[in-house]
C-alpha cells in the first residue's frame, strides 16, 4: 500500500508477482490469497545483558593516567566483542587484584576500561508466515540491526516462490530479531535465541514451520532452537526436523553449510554451458564473504576461476591474478582474532575503497551480502557479463533495467540461492527417516534439481517450450518471451496456483 506516496519495500517486491500473475491469467481469488502473508507475528522478547568494560576515549584517558594496573588473573574470562568492548564475566575477578576508580580499571595490554551497567533489554522479534499451500512454512532467521516488518514480508514471500521453484514441499516464511549480534556475547546470544524460540514454540514445528540460518545466525543457533523446542519431549528425536542448517553431528545434512554457495555455482555452470563460456580462468567478484559468498568463491576457485575482488561490510580486497581462497577463508572464518569476520586486513590482496569494487574488470559478479546493493548507478559501472544473485534481493528495479539495457545476464535470487532450502529439505527428510546421506548423494540430487529448474526458467524466458529426458517446460511457457525474473516467478506461481485450483479453498 502507498504510504506518503511512497511504495513499501513489499509492494515494490511484489511487482514481479503481479506481472507474472497477469501473464498466466491467475485466477483472481488465488492471486488475492497469495499476495498477502498468511500471518505476521511481531512480538518482543527480553533478555538480561551483562555489564561491559568499555574502552575510554582519548580525552577521558588523561585523568586516569596514574591508575595502577590491575592483575586480572582469569584474563581469558574477559570476552572481547567486535566493537572493542569486553564482557565482564564474574570469573574474571577470581584471584584478581583490582584497583578501580570511578568505575575505571587499568588492565595491562588491554588499556583503560570503564564499567558500563548491563540489565534487562527489550528486542523486537518477527516471524512472517507467508504461504503454506505447498507444505510447511520454511525460511531463515535473521539477526540484524536493520530488520523490519516490511523486509521480513519481502523475504518470506521470496521463500514461497523459492520453495516452489526448487520443487520442495514447503511454503514460505522468514523472521528474526532486530539487533546487532556482533555487539553481544556468546552467552547473551544464547539467552536471546532461547527466549525467541520459547515464544515461537506454538508457531513452529517439523510439520508447521521450519526455520533455518540466515544473515547473523548459524548452525550453533539452530542447535539452541532445536534444544529449546525438543527439551523434555518424550519423542524428541523425531522432532529434530523443526530446524534445518544444524551441525552434521546433531542431525544436520552433509553439504548443507555449502549448499547455497554450491547452488549458486551450479547455476553459473549451467549459464556457462549454455553460453559456451569457459569457467577456467574466469574473473569473479564476490560481495559478502559470509556463508554464501565464501562457499561460492571457494567452489568457483576450485573450478579454475580467479576471484579478483571481494567486498564485505568492513572492507574490500583485490588481486588481479586472483586471491588465494584458502588463505582468505582462513583469515575471515578461522582466525580467532578476526572478530568481525571480515576480509579487511587480509595480507594476500590490496585494500581498495568499496566504491572501486564495482569497476573491477571481471566476467561474473556474485552479490552475496544484503539487499539493494546493485542500484542503477552501480549497474552502469559494472564490467561483468553475468550477475549471479547469491543474496536475496541484491538488485533494485533501476539496477535491473540498466542491466537489461546493457545486456548483462542475471540469474535471479529465487533460483540462484535456492540450494540452501533444497538441502534443508534433504536434511528434513533425513531427520524424519533418521537417515544420514553422504555429501556425494546430497550434491548429486542438488545439482539435478537446480540445473533442471534453471533450465525450465530459461525456456520460459525464451518462450521455448520443450520436453527433454530431464524436464518438461511446456506447461510453464506463456506464449511470449519474458525477462528472466518474471520467468522465475511464472514457474513459482504456476506450481503454487495448481494447489488452489485442484484442491480448492478450505472453508
Ligand atoms: P552471513 O551473515 O554469513 O554473511 C553476510 C556477509 O555480507 C558478510 O560477509 C558481511 O560482511 C557482508 N555484508 C553485510 N552488509 C554488507 C554491506 N553493506 N556491504 C558489503 N557487504 C556486506 O550471511 P549469509 O548466510 O552468507 O547470507 C548472505 C545473503 O544470502 C543474504 O542476502 C541471505 O538472505 C542470502 N541467503 C542465504 C542463505 C543461506 O543458506 N545462508 C540461503 C539463501 C539466501
């Protein structure tokens, strides 16, 4: 709905839906049913936050120059946060010899720190259940400071389209908490996560709504969720499928951590095969080096591509002959001192401003960070042949129009990053059957699913209905060529609409 003459993010995102619904002449009531989320849960959670030790500013430091150093024996019990503050765990004071003045303490090799009071904090939390006509609601949990109802509605709808495109028997959902997890300790994140899932308990379940990791969450947080949901249940092992993206040792699937990045690469391989383009030596740019970006980059490098630039929220590194992926992954994800998990400071490349990242000469760009990064002006500058959308919604409408005019190919997010939810389905199946599949088995199924559905989308886009040994695109083509984003939506909507048309509406 228009507010102050400005369209909401959700309304904008739904434009492709409406375009595709027109083209397939979607039954009006079905269209009305799908265009709004089933449920929008917005609630608050509270948690107790520890006291913090915050570094003093340069001006403040002057008056504490003579403060004698304190001997904090349990020094490792001071937990460093990404913003430079420390959590004061009580065990840090065991056997400590302390001098504190006006709440300030001098810790050798750390500096002057001021005690800041913790206490209860309130957080806004969300779970949007968009549509479940094809199966239980399914979608990630995001912890991010810029979360909003509007954004979660967009992301939940995206999951409805994505699960239909990936042909997994799920619907769409998304949710999370508006906060910056980098500012909180491990223990606080556990408390916040447990409280969140406690409040969600009546909304989720292996046959109801199945969360997974997204930005700011990971397998460890899924483990908290699973524990919270199954605690005290008599048949708790049958309930493991309440979340996916778990560690393989507790019911996660082989290949799940890499799955989204792997799916991005299967799409790129299929694009390259169609175009007769050799991925060996291809120059690649990756934005975002978290789960999706780093895995896509590593797999592409293993295929012989050169990752010539990587940008994340804290920095950008570039190297014309290709960055060493193993070393960069180690720097970002395995170095315990790199608390912000950033590519910044990587010695194996040159640091450049983010603005220059878009100008790097390359063949393929994989945006794998957040939304709305490829705007019109950014798209004007790109020197790539293909944008493979690892992130959700990385391209704005203007960005799309510019790329179409400049003949830059796009693999839309709803197929490109569908690998994650596809392997989440395999994880869910393994949980229900108490099975454990090999990574080879997972990847074999994933490759077939992604490449088949991407090929159907391409046929819809080119209006080339055909039946091959692998797939049949005839029921989905609409008699005219359409852009690839609309083609993806047509595939999703035809599969969703079938349920309403064949099953009717429950009354
Ligand atoms: P993550 O939290 O592991 O990583 C996010 C990355 O983006 C980090 O490297 C961060 O530094 C970077 N980033 C954040 N803000 C940025 C900015 N303004 N500029 C540049 N870089 C920025 O998250 P993830 O799980 O890899 O997800 C990345 C994207 O992929 C998201 O859009 C997410 O919705 C989408 N996605 C993830 C999955 C999955 O399985 N994890 C599945 C489908 C889609």
